[in-house]
C-alpha cells in the first residue's frame, strides 16, 4: 500500500497539470510551450530525487546484506560450538562407559570401573618388583607407579 501512494501522487500531479494547461493557459502554442519549459527545473528536481532514492535504496540493501551475513556467521559459529559440545559429551560418555566396563578380580571378589583399573595397576607394580631389575624394567616400573599415583589422587 505504501509503495502505491507515490505513483498515485505522480499521476494526480500529471492530471492536474494537463487540466491546468488546457483550461487556464491561453490557447496559443507559443504560450503553452513557454509554460511547459518553466517545468524544466521541476523535472531536474524530480530526476535528482529519484537518483537520491536509488542511492538510498542501494545503501539500505547493503546494510541489510551485512546484517544478514553477520547473522549467518553468528549462527554458523553457534552451530559449530553446539556440534563440538555434543561430540565432547558423547566422547565423555563413551569414556565413562569404557571405564565402567572394566571388571577385575577372581571368582569371589570382583571390582568394577576405576577401582578395578587401580587394582590392576597395583598388581602390575608388585609383579614387576619381583622381576630382575633391568634399565627397561625400572623405567617401565616408574611409569606405572606414576600412573598409579595419578589415578589414586584423582576423584571421578
């Protein structure tokens, strides 16, 4: 509706101009020609206003395009973060299931999860203390003891 109003205004202006030209201007062509030439400045004004409107429209479209691109980049970033978080939580869940699936023990006494892993590491440390101490075994023993110490200090 708003875009139709300027067109209606231009058409009404044109009709009023023709009515004024026919009924109020003397009938000689020379006078009518001079009267029509007097509207040259108005013609330049409307042309300039139309060009200014065109430039304003281009500027507004450019602003809208930038806003749209910013929104697209923001939504892409949010989507990337959401995807990363979902992957991280799935991996953490898989890790927890893997830890919970560890079972260690003999027929009478079994342990599950992280405590079973700790017991296995303790058992390995005790077993390697009985082996002849070579440089390889000593390095391996130190690594296992360090891992065991770290596991004992962590709380899950």
